[in-house]
C-alpha cells in the first residue's frame, strides 16, 4: 500500500441484544468516523407506532403487513441528530415510549415486514457506500442479512446483569440501579421474541464478537473504532510491507481510547514487552518444532487467558471429522396437477417452510427429496411439479419428472383441489397411478372447514378409495392423512438408494441464472435428471443426485441461480434464493459456474464471495468453453486476473456442460479442494513456521509499540481456522500477509482459511 492511498469511508454493521450498548456506541462511532448513522430498530418502532395509532390488530400479521405497505418512512442519517418520520410526522421521540417497546417484537417478527424494511435498509446503506459517505448501521440481522458485505461487522454482547443495569439507567436515570427488577421481564422477553427470528447472541462467520460487560461507554466506542480500523477496505497493494496507518484511521492506545495517528518510529516501548521471548528457529538451527511449541506455551503463562483460551490450548491438535452416516427410508411421492397445494402440504408435513410456495401454478419444477418423520417413523418425501395433459416445452419436462417420481416411490400421495373437484387432468393422473400399481393415498386439499367436506366426498368418484380432507395451509386433517400414509408404507423400501442421505461428499452447483448448472448435473448423471430450459431461473428447489465419478460416489446439488441481490427478488424466486443459500451451507464444496462466453459480471463475484463467506471449499468452472474464440479467451484471462485476484487459490476448470468437454478434470479439482478443506497443521509445526516468518518480517511499530505473536493453534478444519494469540492488535494487512505465507507453505488450494487474533495482556503484578 502506498503512503498516498486513502481508505474509503467504511460501511460498519453492528448487531447485539438490548442493553449491549448497540445504539449509543454505534452513534458515537459514526460521529467520530464522520459517517452517516442508521438506526434500523427505529424503523421497526416507527411502523409499530403507526400501526398502534391506526388501531391495527398486531396479532393479525396480514393486517400489519398491509399497514406497513401503506406507510411512508423517511430516515435521517445525521449521527448528531438522527430522525425518523412517518408520513412526514416526526416520531423520533415517540418511538422510544415504553408502549412501543412492549409490542415492537410482535411487528418485527412478521417475515413480510422484515422483508420490506430490510430492503429499505439495504438501499440506505448502498447509497451511503455509492456516494462515498460511509455509514454505521445498527440493528437486528444487520451483520448477516442486511449488510453481510460490510467492511466491518461487529456483534456487541454483554452479560444479562450488565444489560439490565444499562437499560434501567437509560429509562430511569440515577434511580436505575433501584429499578432493575422492574425491567427484567421486558429485557428477557425481548431476547426470547428476537431469538425466534434471528440468532443474535452468537457471531456469524466473519463477524467480530465484542463483549462490553466490563467496558464503560468510552472503552466500548474505542474498541469498535479499533475493530473498524483493522478491517477497513484499504486501497492499494494487499501484501503487507511498507503500509502506514493514514490520517483518517483510528487506532487504540493502551487504555482503549482512540489515540493519535502514529507512523512507524523504529523504537520499542519498554512497557510493551510480550514476556519471555524465543528466538525463531531458522532453517538449519536444529531446534525441534515441539521444543518451540513447549517454550511458547510456557511464555503464555504470564498473560491473562480466559476459560475459552484455556480450553482451546488444552484441546491440542484436532481430530479429523468423520463422514456422515447413510440411511435409506421408504419414499412417498407427492403428485397432482399444478397449483393444488403440493408444496404447501410438503411444508406442513415437514413442519418448516422448506419447499418453495407461491400462489401461481408451476412453481415447483423438479422432483425434490426431503427427510420427514411422523409417529416415530422416518420416510423420504418427494415434492414434484404439476402434471398436466398435453404439456409442451418446459411443462412437458416437469411432467416427466413427476412420472419418474412415481416410479421411484413406495407410495404416492395424490393431491386434488377439493374446491375445484376432479378435472380431466386429475383423471389422467389416476390412469397413470393405476398403471404404476403403487399404493395411493388420495388427499382432498383446501378443505379449510366442515362446510367443504362435502366437496371432498365427491372425490370418491375417482375410484382411489377414501379421500382424506386436509387443509395444507392450516394443518386441518393432516394427522389422519399421515396415519393413512404410514399404513401403506412398507417397512423396507423397494426403491432403496433412489434418494440416499449422507455418505458421499456433498457438492453444490452454484452460479447466476442460466450459466448451465442443471445442464452440468444432467451431463454428469448421464440422464435428464433436472429440467433444463433457455429461460433463466428454471430451477427453484435444490435438487440432489448421487453420481458415480472416477470410482467414487458424489452427492451433487443443483441450485437456483443466485440473483444480484436477494432483496431484489420476490415470491418464489426470493425463497428459491434462500434455499440456495441453505444448500450451500449443507455442502462441503461448491462448484461455481461462470459463463465463459459473457463478460464476468458482478453477480459472478458475489456468488464466489458467498462461498468464501460460508467457509466452503471452492472450484470455479468456466462453462461453455467450446463456444469461445481466441479473442474472447484473451479478454477472459484479463477479467480473471482483475476480478479474481484475491481468489487465485481456487482451482479452475474449463468445461462444456453441453458436450462434456474436460469433465474428467472436475473430480481432481474437487478432491484437491476437499483435501485442503480437511487439512490439519500440527500445532508444533505451525508455531515453528510462524516463528520463522515473524523473525524475518516482524509487525511494524505503531504508536511506539510493536505487537508480537505469542502462540498459534488451528482451532478447526472445514475450513481451516487458525487462532493467533498476540500481545497487541495485528493490522489487517499483516494478517493478510500471514495468510499468504500460510498458503505458500501449506497449500490450501481450493479452500478458504480463516485467521483470527486474540489480543492478550500481561497479568498485573501484585504490589
């Protein structure tokens, strides 16, 4: 980094429970950083205030959503005087009333309300980023859902007693200490309500945890500023060397206060001694790695280590993770014509919103398997697309997938819309089911009350036996229907292996829409396993397939294309995008497909970054390689060198899903990435290596002090996570330097690695 480069104003996201200091600390940090300030909690309070003023029943989620849709919010982002207005009425003070605090969680827990406000929050943050203003945004989900790509993401936490004390002082001033018990129920209740929609007490990957229990206000602000300074996105060379902290950068002095900016002085401070020192072993000094580790561990004895530190150090070298087990269960296929509620019924049986649902026909297109359980018996539930007579184009291929699902099932759940009655399409499905000779349970859906049961009785005419009246939306009658399913399910599946679980390595196929993910899966499977069409976004549900490649069985998952931003999608596409993220979390390695014939897009970079943020092994596949000419190949190489300069560690394969070109190169790339993902470096070897690196390239002196690395250990694999104990804060550029050297020494091809630093001070001597 050149000395003339200036850091861009940061985008900072701060989350935390009530009483952790989130709002006051965030606002103060924004003032000192001279950036905008966004209180997302005030937005939820404002719509809650508006709903109460309008007399909206907060127990009616749809009424709340309808009201929020009609509300005009305007947010002032000046940290000196932040404001919030509803339809041009300033409610900045009104939203802090206790009556709002008592019910705001009821409004904030409505998914549609969160979706609308999150979209507005993202818009404000993006505007601050695009205009170069910078912003500190605080509130629930801000570090994970709203601003996952913020420059600094911080989770403030504190003990319950500390939070109660602060909340009482905030509400009651000097008398707060005597009134703590009065607000205990409020704080505990808010924690419980908020926990239903977000995990706000544990940091997500990449989020810095800051415990403020023992910090006063100024110390908390200083700690946040130090974290921001360490994670800011600096312009210039990423490698560490001659970088200096620029004028706008906050650093912290010994007491946690924002200090003055300092350059490297070349001097050391006597008070900054890191305890007993060990000369780093050179290449030929004959010092054993175990000896280095033993001495470094002894040196840690004079530093303050918490229980978590002790547990990490005592655990020693971690063991390799074991592969998942494997099980096969009886299979139930859910079939029927389009828009009769099959996916809604699947979600009801699963007890969670897993299958994508929307009030338009044709949302589900592939056959998708889920693990289900009822009355202690486990089975595989297969959702399918709608079956229609005379289907053409993509709808024909959807119907074909439903027919395959029937053949690969032990029993079939035939869903009919009782409010419509039996149609010609239903009669055609009945003929298909009779030919299959599979046990069938007839489900009369959309029977929401007793008045509609007469409509269900009319379905006896289909000749499939008793129709079971069910309301998939409300759950009415679903228990009796599931009992009927268990009665016809065999104890041992006759199609064992059709939808296996666990075992083989899990590979997610990711990419923006229409890059060829489904075509690749079909080519690997050697059959038309999933629907392929030129229309972008054909796949919506993640689809699993077990494929034999190079003598091994792999579990490939085709996913919906990841849009530019999830909040810009609606309906089925929105939930499909969420399912894709879930599929990524369940995978071990991701193959990101990029259309080699098109210029590399921002979406491609975002998809790759999502894989890195999720901590999954990564292989980049450039598809449609057979369509490239020499000129396009030249420009593609330039794009890769420019856009993926930070991801040079990912294996690259050039393939054609249409012709099968270079498919044989995919498996070696996957194996290399997974091997790196599983790599474990012995603690002794790791510390000996870092000793050599630090001896040759020590951290520069900052503010008259020089941080020293005390000890390092690998805390986990999948991906490799390293924890470094240091006597002072290590700058982001130095951490990047250490990561680069780790890759040079140990490889880690195809795997992200995580490096965290724990700053520990020497114990004070008793006087």
